[in-house]
C-alpha cells in the first residue's frame, strides 16, 4: 500500500473550506438578515485596502512562526505544550532589548529567550509537560514585572515605541505595505523545511518521533535531539513573540495580549502542524479571517463575530486533525 | 445447551491496509484444551484478541458464546473470558495483588482466594507481593493466569505463552492446564510448535494466511501433518550449515559490567566471551537474563562500569555507537526496535548508515542516493512494495526481511543480531538464517541474541547461557540438548565447566 503524495494539500484545502462553510452556516443561523453583508465583510475586509492587507500579513507572519514552532516540536514527537511561555519570554526579551534600537537584534534576543525557555522543561526529564505549563506562568508574571519599568507603557501602543526607539520596529519594505516581518517568517519557513526534510539533523529529529528506540539503537543521541527540537520550537515561538509586540501590539501588558493571540494561534498551529507549507498557508487564512472578523465586530457584535470566526477556524482545524488520526489508524 | 463455549465463523479483520484475517473460523468445546496453530503472520494473535473482546472484527458471519448469538466484544461476550498474553498482561509498577484489581472489583477476600488457588494449583512460588516489572516473563504469565482464576473465568485464552517457557516450565505448565481442563475450564492456546500442540491439546485449529485450514483432533494426527497444514508444503526449512573452522578472534569481551539504575544490582556482571571469524555464537537466556543488555553494551548504547571490548584487535570500549558501526559492527535490533513505522521504508533502510558519505553531503541527505540504495536492497532481498511506502504497511515477514537485509548487506566484520526471527514464518526464518550462515561462510563473526532454543541449536557454533546478568554456561551445541539449555536458562545453575573457566581467567 502506498500513500498518495497529494493527499495532504487536498485534505488541508478541504479542511479550510469545511471550516469556512461552518463559519458561514453559523453566520446565517445567528444573523440571517445581515448574513450576505457579513459574509462579504468577513472575506473581503482584509483585501479592501493596502493598509488592511499589510496588517493581515504582519499578523500572519507571527502565526507562521508559531505554526512552524509547533511543526518542529511535532516532528520530534513533542507536544508544543510550553509555546505560550516561550512566546511571552521572547516578547519580553525583544521589548527589553528595544533600547538597542536594532530590530534585528531585538528579534534575535526574543528568539534566544524563547529557545532557552523551550529547553528549560527538558531539565525536568519525566516531568517536562508539567514543567512547561509552570514555566508558562513563570514567563507571564516575570515578563509583566520586568516590563513595568519601560519608557513605553500601555495606552500609547506602538507609536510610543516608534518615538522612543524607532530602530527597534521592523520597517516596511521600501515604503510598501509589506513589513520586514513577512520575509523573516517566510525565510524561517524555508529554513525549517530544509532542516527537517533534507538534513541529517532533521532526519535524526524525525527518527526520534517515529521510533525512539530504533533511533537510539542507530546511535542517535535521542535526548540531545529532542532538546534541540524543543529549543528550536521555543526559538520560533520567541521570535513570534518579539515580532508581535514590536509590530503593532495593542498593549504591552502581556496578560491582555496572550489570550487574543492564542485564539488565532491554536487553530493556525493545528492546521499547519503537518508541513511547513501548511503552516504558512494556515497563518495566511487565519490572519485573513481575523481581519474580516474585526469588520464583523461592528456589524453583528464582537461575541457573535468571534463565534463565526471560531467556528470557521476550529472546525477546519479539527477536521484536519480527524483526517490525520483516521489516516494513521488505517 | 451447546457443547461449544466459543464459536466464530468467517471472521475478517483488516489492519494497516492488509487483511490479517480473511476467513477464520473456530469452535472451542467446553472443558477442552484447544490449540490455535499457525506460522508467523497467520493471524493467530488477532483472532485471539477478537475472541478476548479486545478488538472487533470487520466482519463475522457467526459469533456465539455458550451457544447464544452474542456480539463480539460486548460485555456478554467478555464475561468469564480470561486473557493471558505472552507479556504486557500486567502493570509494571503494581504488585501481583494490585494487578488483580484491574478489571475486577475491590474484595477483602482476594488475598485469601489467591492463596487458596496458589496452594491448589501448586503456584506457591508465584511472587504476588513484588512489582510486576521485577518479575520474569514466566512469573508474569503465571500471575496473569492466577488473576483469571481469582476472577473465576471459565474460558482462558493464552496467546503465544510458549515462547517464554523452557522445556521444564512447559511440562509443569502443561500439567496445570490439564488439571484446569478436567475441572471444566475451556482453554484456547495459540502459537508454539506442532509437537507442543500434540502434547498439550485435545484439538487443534490450523490457520494459514488469515484463513482456517482445518481443525483436527491431536489424537488422530501427528506433528508432521500439522506442520504441513501450517506451511502448506512438506519442505523441512532446515538451514544448510557447512563445517567451517573458526579463524582469529574478531570480538573479545572481558569482564563487562553494566550498572543498574540508581546504583542497584548491576544489569550484567563479569561477562566475558569471544567471537571468532567464521563463527556464530549464540547468547541465550530467559527474559531478564541480561543478554539483550549485553548486546546494547557492545553497541555502546549502555554505559559500562567495568570491562573491555576489543574488535579486531582494536579497543572500542569507549567508542560511540556510530564509531563502532564504522569500525565494522553491524547491528540488527529486534523488529519492534529497528524500523521507523510511519516513515517511508527507505528511511528505515538507511537508519544505520544515513551518516555515510554515500548518503549525505555536508549534513544534507542525498535523497536520490537513499532511494536508489533502498530500491536496490529491496530488489536484492526480494522485499515487495515501494520504498516510499511506510514500513508499517509491509507484512511483518517483509519487515523482518528488511531488517535482515539492512544488517547483512555490507558484510561487516561482526553482526550482532537480536531475536532475528521472532514472529517469522518458517520460510522467512529460513531465509534470515541462510543470510546469517552466509556471513559465517564469508568468514565474518556473528553474535546472535535469542531466547528461541531451536534457533540456538540451528545456528550456533558455541552457546553462552545467561541468567541474572551473568554467563552461567558455555555449551557445545552438538553435545547439548534443548532441555539442558532450558534448565540452565531458568535455574541459573552455573555449569561446572564454565565455573572452572572463570576461575582460570581470574
């Protein structure tokens, strides 16, 4: 029996379409009178102006990095449990490094902090999952405490950061709507794809997930490779955290931002966990729907708009998960 | 009232894209010992799991329990059925008594009933206060059986329990089953050899390629006929072993000691032996005897507390696993520990040489070279299918062939093979044995780690028996019976000859 090569793209597309259909169904059921207008806004708002398209792409870049982190973690058999903590650690490090006034350095600091936060739970060996959850909370409170003394504070948003440390913000490319964050995320996707699918290191990381004992018997240093994958996942999540808060965060109080990002990041990661390209595509779809949801907020209210977007995103992600589960069980 | 306790007709079951059972039928009478015989991959374990209610069939024309039509796997079906697998029947961290509670209810009289049953069936030696993880495989199986008796199961399904028993244990266990059958228990036992079935069972159902071939009364047949029914041929599948004088020492192991976890008793202690060119040495023992730990230590997978390993005159005691492979050791782990089930088969085939310069360039895998190598290997060793298909979609026999092909194709100085034919049918086992004997003829050294005494007898030029992490005997296969090997494996009695050798060494 041979697996069909095009099965994943077809399943991914079907899952996205199924999710969209579910969102549209919810929209029709809850607001039948405004459904047509709502649908137009949901799908068309992101491309209705260059500014909105740019904002959607910036958010997509963050989601791409989170999805790639989850992909790396899944490749090594991990669960990506500590990603929120790594995201926050990366954000905090990037914001603290804003004083350097170098956006590249800020992002590197974010990636390094996320990487360290990702590797930390591995020190606890058998209790890595519990440690990852505890470290999420540790990152959350430590970051809030550390950021309290910064010159740019909640309320003034990115404008204040731009005024205090303008060099810390990733610039728009050549004055266009495409921000530097987008090529950074795409470059990471290409690097991750190459690393996991084409190098001996990636082969070793995948072998650990596919049969840990067989990898060990082949002389692969299993613990080291799993720790490296956890660090890579953390690094990507930390980079995402840095980008998110240096770009256009609505607040520097991390406690407010995390649930909002997680709402979109979870389905994006689930949809993109199977392949780096899926991570890129999922991030674009999720960011596109998130942009449409902001328009829906005004039309049908924030709660109902979230319900519509949630149905679209989560049902699509769950459909893909179910497909992968069935395929594995066959 | 029906004379049958269990009846199933035309059972079908598909897994991993293959039909494991296509047309299996079985009728087990009340109070009989019924054998389920078949070659590796015939579908015995799957049928047993379906009978135990652990998985549901994809199709089944008739399913009756005590003459009543009952849905397989339902509560009514499972009531009174005791499942005794070869291993993994117990939770490692629980004691025997604690394991009794799994699937049963809290009962104050449990210990008392267990003690009564132990006295009645002569199972006083079964350690019920010890965590299952510290028991031998045979003890675990006995505890599982005792658990079924405590919970008053009237049908006992024993799956492939033979492979963990020595000749002496088989005799004692056979007597116990006869007693249980006389008391009215229905016993279905799978696996084993035709001669075991002849000695143990009243009737025997033979499976081949997922189909029931025939049910026969063992009083009216013989082992050769059963063998023929199993394989569908009268071929003997005896490996051709030539007389070869061993050459120089290839592997020299001296005083190997592997520390136990948390500084407890060492896993292996004072192990010394040699393997010469053109020689097959078998390291055998019961589960927990230490022979597989020894193989892992030789491959550099276990830290050593003491000892020295020399390969072709070069000390490799501290070399990494990869360096040992580069130095000329080929490793064939047991099937479950050797392949990457969800990755393309080509990934599994290069697992022990992906670091080779032919397969990678500066850390980048040469995908074309990997595919071409895998395709050539599959063609040479007649492994059907596509190298891009996941390994788990291959039948088990082909997976074993793939593992053997990966290990023997480069004809390195030393092959270490762990349970190379476990689960193999007659033909596959013969093919793998021929590959191993081919290495011997090419003057390579081979170390086989197995608990299959017949395999030991078929391959070995010298036999080392391990028990409790130590070598207790060195035997000449021409002068040793299977019974003697079994006795040394279970009792751990140190053979006089080996004892003297150890003293001289020291």
